C-alpha cells in the first residue's frame, strides 16, 4: 500500500464535502445522538482518544483497531419521558484488510395516540422510531497514522411516513510516540435515498471536527479537547422571546456584544473539554464541559449544570460497565449505561 497516496485520498475526502452549516439538523439529527456512556460522559462529541474501546469508533472510525477484536457492547439510554434508545456493537479484525465494527442503533419515541383534526382520539396508538445500521473500518497505516470510515444506512418510521438515507464518515488520526493523539473527522456525508414526507428531501447533519487528547505521563489522567462544527463559524441564534433581556424595554434598542466578546463566545461554542482520571485498574471517573450546549439550553432563572456531563467506568469480572449522565436541561438528564466484554475472555476456560 502506498501510504502517502492513501493519506492524500483521506484528506481529500475530508475536505471535498458540502461546507454548509445548518441551524437545525432536521429529520436525521438522531445520527448525532450517542448511545455510548463513555462518549456521553466526555461531551457527546467526536473524540480522539486512542485505546481499545470499540465505543469510540462510532464517531471516529480511525480509532477502530485490532485491540478491539471480538469485543461486543450493549448500550441503553433512558432519555426523556417514554423515549429510549439502545445500541449493539461487535468488532472483528482481519489481518490483511483491517479492523471492522458493526453497530446497530435504535431509537423508540414511545406510544402516541391517533387523533383526528378536532383532537378526538379512538384509543389506538403508533410508535415512531429511528434506526441506524453502520459498518466501520479502521486500519493502522504506520505506527503513527491510522485511517477509518463508517458507512451508514439510516431510516425513519413515523406511522405511515418513512425515509431512508445513506451516509459515510471518514477520519484520520495521528499518534505520537509520547502519547498525543490528533484526529480530523467528517461525519454524515450522504444523501436521502427515499422519503414519502411532504416537501424537499431532508439534509443530513454534516459535521467536521478536529480533536486532540493525551494521557499524562506522571498522572493517571487523560484530557480531551474537541473543536466541533468547523464547517460553520457562527453557532449563535436569535431568541425571539429575548429571555436574556438583551432588548431595552423602553427604547427597543438591542444590546450588542463587543467584537471581542462576540468572537470569544462563538469560539467557545465550538469547543468541548473532557477528561478521565484512572483510579487503579478497575475504576475511571469522567467529566466534560460543553459551553455551546450550556448557552443553548440554559434558562435565565436557573442555569443549573447545563452543559456538564459526567460518568464512571468499572471493570468487574470480565465485564466493563460504564454509566453517565448528560446535563442537557435543568428539567431532566438522560442516563446512559453500557456493558462491554470480549468474547474470547468471556468464554475462556
């Protein structure tokens, strides 16, 4: 394999995409919802941490590697009200072609009642759902370079309405000898194949991200920094209710930020900070801060812990169990639980 040529192709794939930011991710926004407890604890973002955890390959396929061979993962997310979703993953490595990870994600939005135009219900219900089947591939080109790609088949089923889309993720990572990891990821590059919804075809939530991470030498701590949504600089929005009181009630004049404050606010909306601290071999604590999520989800009266996420990982017997909470809103926080094991170890006599 010509390594330089392969790296050049990956870089071209990362940049030859439609760099058009969207205020709303639309019908396929569920593609950006993680089912992994570890990913949720570290900010629900595109991580660059390079180890043997198959969960990291969901958003960054260049992290899929041979150390994940024969790993299996089950995840469950208790979202809001009757909304639940889950995931199953399995990874296998083939010596000549690389490592693969198959993932099935399913989102259930509970039971909804049928009603006519006047709001009358007859007692019958339906259950809207989303799903995503994904095959990921990763390969180590050199001791420092790795590449990867995911191919996704995503679908929506809302009563009689349905749609299907095909998408890919591509990523490349660089690993230094002293433990630094750098990744560049382009996600959800694709097209809606079919839809019987009214109106134009739905766009997929394209996202370009760059991340770095490092495990410190003398402290059992891994830090992660991710710059999200490179494809769109301005992530702010106009609040028609003016909950922050930025409009003078007498003159109607809108208070404007200074150029420096506006630049800093926009910059921070892209950045997610996360970290893991290892306590012995069987316990790890995780936490992250997402400034952009905090700005979008906080309320003036009570900001709470919006934008923060945290979790714990425990190794028991032959199982790795991860739990996390993501503080998305002051009125509720999703709970994530993931159980992982290696089938070779599990059935080893």
